[in-house]
C-alpha cells in the first residue's frame, strides 16, 4: 500500500473528521426518503408535482421567473452558454482560466458546441472589472464563478460585481453565474440569493456541495431561457424518466442546511485561524469568505502524509484524506466545512493542532 492509500485509509478510520457533512453513502438517500410514503408519484420526463414544486421553490428563492432541475451542473452550464451564444449569434464566451468548463469537462464546450472561450485574468487571481472591459469584442456571455474554487474560494467585493453586471447589461453581454456554492457565500455578502442573482441573466446552483444532496443542479432565468434549456436538456439525455431521488434529497438537505451556512462560515474562519498559527502552514484566503479554503503546507507531500497518519492514529481526528503536490517541498488540500466540524471535541482539536505545529517545527529545524 502506497503512502497516499495509507493516508485515506487512516482518515477513514478516525472517529471525527473535520470537513464535510459526513460519509456519502446510501444513508444520505434513506434519510431524505424517510418521510415519504411509497405511493407518492414520481416525476416523469421532467413533469409531475415533485419536480415542478421544487423548481418553483428554487425559482422563488433565487428571484428568477423559472427554474429547471438538471442531473448535473456540467450539463446545465454548457447548455446555458450555448443558449446565450445562439441568442447573440456569436460562439464566444469569457470566463476564468480555472473555470470548471475549462479544466474539468474534457473541453465539452468546444467539442460539443464549438464555442471559443476567452480566458480572463490569470490563474492566481480573480477576474477584475478591467479584465471585463478589456476582453475584446464579440463575446456573447461572461461567466463568473462565486466563489472561485480553484484559488481557495476567493470572492470579489460586491461593488465589483455590481460594476461588472452594469457594464455587461450596457454592452448587451449576457452574465451567467456559476453558483455551485452560491448558498455558502450568502453570509459573507450579507445578501439574499435573490439579491445576488438579480445581477445575472442566468444562474446555476448545485445541491451536492454545501447542501449535501446526492446530485443535481438548478438552472434559473427568465421563462424564455428555461424553455430553451428544457429542449437542450432532452437533447443531452438529461430528461431521465425520473429524477426524484435527486430532487427529494436536494429538497430535504436544502431545508436542513440552508440556514447553517453562517455557522459553517464562522467555523471555517475558526479552523483557518488554527492552521495559520502553525509553522509552515497558511490558508488561502487567510480568512475564508465562505465555508471553504485551501491549506498550503511547506513540507514534502510524502513527509506530510506520514505526519498526518500519526496524528490521526493518536487523536482519532482526521483533517484530510489527500494531499496534492505543488512542488518538491510543498503541498496543499481543500477544506469545506459542514455538519461534521461541530461534532469534534474542542480539546481534541486543540491537541491536533499542537501536534501539527510541533511536527512542522521539527521539519524546519
């Protein structure tokens, strides 16, 4: 067994795990279904009370005319950008170089739709107003991801968002929100989801990240937009005969966790503070703006894995099941706070960080 496998196995054996909402097992669905009787009718090909009620609920929450449930955000966002390109008669969209469509979708936007991306800013920072103004002509749609996951979940200030939105509307450029983690940023902005979404022409949100459902996404906008999205959903094979396991779990965990986002944010700041007190460890952002952040460690990956395994075995508390190498002497991982953090005994957590700090000091000696 290599060191990486040893780390994940040691992590799984811990009594408490710092991040997330718990193990993604069948119990996630069983819990969501426990209040449903067996005779409840399912949705069928995008129609029926279960799906229509949830779509209406999400449209109202997001402040949009209409919403459509999709089995995946990848499908929903490619379709959104295709619709806006067709409207403008232009096959060009703009987004961050670390946008999900650019690095995680096997160039689906290019191969399936022949849409050309314009990459704004560089990989180390957020898109700024000046990047938008200088992005050139012929862009049908600008996609903004809030928060920008691949750089630690950073966020622009709200005035920047308002300025970008006003500019796009003035220039006739559609503005799409990759709001996979929209719910998680509401405490930082101190805005409702509807207030943020008002700045955008279309919005995607996920139900398996901070919400902790099984899978699924909502794509919202005006009724003309969602009508077209349903056609594309059928073309993509996304109109499964029934999606009710995803919808029921999305609705259940939305209700369970939507009002916990402020708590998750506060706990993320608490946890980041503990990391930043350790020698050779820092977080990005230094103070998280949502429930997520990245942990950067000035230590070789293999050495850090051994340190973490030792801490897990002695404390029963797990920080992460993986590390990614940045270079020979540095590594990092991502943290997203959910229900699990509040279950950890504080004295145990303090011990973990005392041990971590002492181990990092020894590395630097």
